[in-house]
C-alpha cells in the first residue's frame, strides 16, 4: 500500500489551511514519514484525513491531533464559524472548557471566531464543570454555549459540546443544519478571529453554587463523604458546593484531586468502567465514610458508592436514578410534576411516579431528549450516571447538584438509622425487584456495529418478542415475561450496548426474590452476549 496522490494533495491543502504552527508541523512530519515508505505513518495519515468529525451526542468528539479527523484549532475554528453562520444573528454566547489537552487553545479559538462574527462572547474563568456553562446559558438567555470537553472519554480525546437557547443540548435537525453550514466555511486560516471577549465574573459563577446549595430539602447534615473528581475539574467545585449546602466532612481522593489531562490512575476516566472507582472505594473504607461520590472529568455525571456488608460497591446508574427520583418526587412543590428517563433505563421510575401521582415520560437516550420531555419536568435521569435534579436551572445532567441531593438523601436516611441500600430495598418491596445489567462490546472496526445491528434486525431471536423501538432510531427491543432487552450503538463511544432488565415479584421475601432475580439476570446476560457477539 502506497501514498495516493489524492491523499497527499488533501494533506498538503490541510497543512496550507491550518492556522496553528503546532499541528501544521505535526502533520508535515506524518506526511514526510508516509512519503518515505513508513507503513505505520501511512495508516496514521489515512485515519487523520478520513473525513471531518461529525456531530454526535451534543457535538464533536475525537482525538487531539492534526488532520480533518481530529480535534484541533482548525476544526474548532471552522466548526464555530459554521455555528455563527447558522445562528445568523448576534447575541450572547458563553464559552467554557475543561482541563484536557488542547482545551484552553480550543476555547480561545471558539471565542475569537464568535467575537469576530459579532456575538457578545463571555468566557468562563478557567476550567470549570460543564453544568456551570449550561446554567449560565439558561439563566442569561444566551443564544448558545460552547463547552470544550470530551467528558469521560480517554485522555487522547477532546470535544466540542454545544448548547442552544434554553441551555439544552442540540437535537436534530439542528445538528445536520450546522454540519452543512460548516461545510460551506472557507479554510480555517481565512476565518476572521477577534479578541476582546469578556470573562465571566466570579459572582456569576457563584450564582450556580448558591443555587445548588439551596437544593437540600431535609435538615440533617451529619454525613461523612469520600469524593473523587477522577482527575477532572469538579473536585474543589464539588467540595465547595457541598460545604455551602452544609456538608463539611468531605474527604477527596488525593491522587485524583487535581485536574490532570493524562488521567494517570485510570485507563478510562469514567465511573462506569470497572476499576475506575477503586481508589474512591478504598478511601471510603479507610475513613469510614457514609457515602462515596465519583464525578466524571467534566462533572456532569455522578456515581454513588455505598457500604454493602463488609465491602464497598458502586451503585448502578439505575439505582442512583430511582433513589434521587423518589426523593425529588417526595419533596417537590410542583402540583403536576413530570419525571423522565430513557428507553434503556429501568422501568422502576414509572412505578414510583405512579405511586406519587406524577406524570412519567420515556425518551431516546441522551439528555438532549430528556431535557425536552415536557412541561413540569422536575427530575430526569439516564442509566449512564446522568441525573438532572434541578431542570428549572440546569436543563442537562449535572453531577454537582446530583452529588448535593444524594448527600441530602443519605444524611436524612442516616438520621433515621437507614442507608441507601435500605431505601432501595423498600422500593423493591413496594414496586417489585428491578435488576439491571449491561452487555457492552467495544469495536475497533466501526462498520461491524452496523453489521451486527442489521443481522439482529433481520434474524431476531425466537425466544423474545422483537421490535424496532422507534421509527428512524437504531434501537431494538426484545421482551419476554418479566424481561426486557434494549440493543443500540453507543452515541459517544465505539461500542454496541445491550441493556438488560429483569423484574422479579417479591412474594416470598426480598432475599428469595433477589436470588431468583439474579439467577434470571445471569441467564439473560449469557443469552444476550451469545446473540450480539
């Protein structure tokens, strides 16, 4: 395999159009090695120039590198120019960032392009949690918000997350329209950029903290918390939010407390990943904590850890979601509340909502849909550790506010001699035992994901009722008695995911139901793994 003239010429054009000296030099080096016959460099070059990053869940994500298929200044400049053209009118725009590689330069480039296009641009003062940006966009009536972050992706990645008016993530057809606008943008080196952006004041950031501190509805504050920001930007911010809410006994995992774009202690900085929360649970055990809290790197997701007998474990996203949802429903002042979750989450929230006389909705996966579930929304969650406990002020998942509300719940339970696991047991007694699990397959060849979905669609399993869940959505649902499986490609990672649920009636005691339910879930996991592999 040799370097084609088309690839060589496309690379030369990208180099000529790149406004950044660093990435221009980087790609020149890759091209030179490829032209010299280096097979690995040629493969690298082909991947870098395979095509532009496309809008997926909320925006762009990709490896930080030179080339069309990477996160770099040129990509950010052209993306922002396309956004400015699509918005069409001037207005207020907030720009924020996390602490990943390239985030500071990418945020500055985005701000400069929007400023040159005539927008009132306000940059957040340093790396801050994504929910702060979502809060400011909504509170100040901004026309857009840009957050440079790759959330919980691997260290090599970065991303461009977009919020529109109202503070919600973008949805179709806006994403496709913005992509078309980006295509019409000239070379990045030709896009106008201007300085003069203002910086969001500490007082404005403080408004978010004050709102979060007001969320607890119970009186008890006696709680010892172990916390990790997982090398992200949420550590000091979460500690301050908890302090203002009255929770002062907080212990932070020292090795993960400070933002570090290399994420040295975790392979994937995602609380969902096996082993990612080991240091947190170790700290929780050593300090005799009542609650463990893990935030993902941009602090929009929150995972909870609890003592289970003599050991500690992380709660599943569904367990956290139903606990927080139940608390919000029991304390809301809304006269006609709505709660929402996604089609892949546990069905338990539906039963809890009915018991509280509340409305319930299910949406496609992603908070871009959950935030738009309907009027009167008071709570929403997705099983991937996303919780929205204050949709009036943050129309997106928010790990900081979820952490504060979780501390409120745990403290209230502790005051009555109970734990989060006790609360989960009570929900099982009231509504049946809902057990969930997930089969997740990671791919290096992305075409195999589509091929697998096509095979499952054309050859459905005979032991389930099978259906395409929604027209136009690449989602399959299989059902049997007390069993549900949802199969879909991940929106943020190269994975195919199957979400499993078993509902076990509690007729002969909770332990008996738990044993029977776990056995059924293990059988289901084995069957589904066989089907999707």
